[in-house]
C-alpha cells in the first residue's frame, strides 16, 4: 500500500484486509486494483487520490486506447480523404482497415478472421471468441500489436502465438482463461507488454513465460 494510504489508515483508525485499501475517512475498504482506475469507486474520490503507483494503469490505458480507436473510426467515416487508405487488400465487411491496421471491435466475431498476412495491428476487442487454436496467428509475422481483451476466451493452445516474432504488445485481459501452458509465449522474443489481468488463471508453469526476452510490463 502506498505510504499516503498507510497514513490515512492510522489517521482514521480504519484497518483493511491484505489486498484492500480504505476509502479516506469513511469505513469502507475496496480491493487494491480499484485504486487509481479512473473511476470513483469509493463515492468520495478517495480511491483516485495518491495515484503515484501503477495500480490500475492498464485498465485506464484500455479505456484510452478504445476511446482513441473509436475517434479514429469516426474520423475515417467523416474524413475518408484524410485517412490512410487500406493497404491490406480485402477485409471482412464488419472490420475497418487503416494502412496495415485492422479493427474488428465489438462485431460479435466467434472466430479470428482471415486477413492479409502483412498487417501490423489486429484489434478483436469485445467479441465472442472462446478459444485460440494452434497456429491461428502464424501467418501474421509482421504483427506488432494484438488486442484480444474483453472476449470469452477460455482455452489458449500452446501453439496459439507461434510465429509472432515481431509482436510487442499482447492484450488478453478480461477473458476466462484458466491456465497458460508451458512455452505458450516461446516465439514472442520482442514482446514488451503482456496484459493478462482479470482472467481465471489458477495454474502457471515455471516455463509459461519462457522466451519473453524483452518483457517490460506484465
């Protein structure tokens, strides 16, 4: 817990269980992950004070990322002459393309769509994906960012991310993943961000993170 939060505990005499923090001067404790997540969970904004640590940073980033992408899509429809043209050839009707970036967000997809192999960003947020099969992304070896958060993914094949040698950011947050197999990230030598929060993971092997030589944020 942040020092300032510790101070508040002693000032008002509120003690919270491990993993929880007090809501200022009211007798309410909340889970630590709600601290600095950009929302007033306490009701008095106490959980948004003293945000010097990184707790909740990825939830905030997800929100800003999503907002930014929708702003881009609005710009695409309103100012089509000012946005990069699609450089990937044909894309599924429910998806949007800018340059080498594909966005298929919140369109009720149940499977990973097949698109051009030269894409650099693939966003499949807020769909109905339930599993990631072996070699499902293998042909996308130029892919740098892969956004799979807010689906219903339960099963991830050991070979799901094989061939993604240039991937730098992988979002798997807010799914239903229960386990990550040994060597599942083996080919992701350039991965810098791996976001897997808010899943149901109950088993991780010592070799789960093997191959992640460039990882900065987990």
